[in-house]
């Protein structure tokens, strides 16, 4: 699994807020994800993340916000 901090990913099921896209905040035994719609942060075990992952939408730093 080639995933890096800052990447934007899409999961198979939407967050309860309706958002599909997440920014990867942390990569380790657990994957930290921040919902791009509501800003909520969740942690998923890596295996569960890999099962839920549908697509990598864009790669850091191509998607780096101008403010950073
Ligand atoms: Zn959300």
C-alpha cells in the first residue's frame, strides 16, 4: 500500500456527514484520516483502511494548500 501523509483518498462508504474524501494525517500501524467535508479526524487500523479504500484522489504535494 503506497500511501503517504497529505494524500487525499476516497473510501467506499461516505462519512455520516456525506463526505467521501479524506486527507491522510498519519501513517503507521493506524492510519489517521481527516474528513475533507466536516473536518472530523478518525483513526483506522491499516488493514481496515486498505479494505475501505476505493481510490487515491490526489498526491501530496500536488494538492498542497496555498496557505502552507
Ligand atoms: Zn465528515
